[in-house]
C-alpha cells in the first residue's frame, strides 16, 4: 500500500486544487466514500471493479482512469479490468466499450 502522500500526488491537478481550496468538502466526500464502501458485503476489489463499471457506463474518462489505477493498486489484474470493459459491449454498445477500452489502456499501457 502506498503512503497517503504518494496517492495524493497521483490525483489529477484539478482534483488536488479543489481539495486545497475546499478541504472540508473534500474530507466530507472522502468520508462518504469510505462509509458507503463499508456498509455492504462486497470486498474491496469487487467494489473497485463495480465502480470502474459505473464509470464506464457513465462515460466518465477521468473516473475510468482513476478506478483503473485504484483497481491495480489493490491487486486486480489487468485481465480483470479489461474484462469489466469488455462486459460493456452488450449493455452499452461497441462504441462505448471501445472508448472505455482506450481509457483503461491509457492506464494499463503505462505499467
């Protein structure tokens, strides 16, 4: 597990600047995220893959990048992550899956 300072340095600059300008909002957001993650039965890797799928479904490139990085950081394999993107084909359509695939590969291709 990386130290908090290493994790923060990987965050996109606008996200970091927002947190610096509005630290109370950022703390509340982070607390909410931790709380909703802990109230259910899903383990951390499953939660991260679900969040990746949600980001893909919503067409959120930055969130796909973020959840791909997070999934790798907690031990999800590149194959598991790619499988999530492939599963979008029949639900969201081939073009959306291809967009998500490129976003996932943006991250996986760097490692």
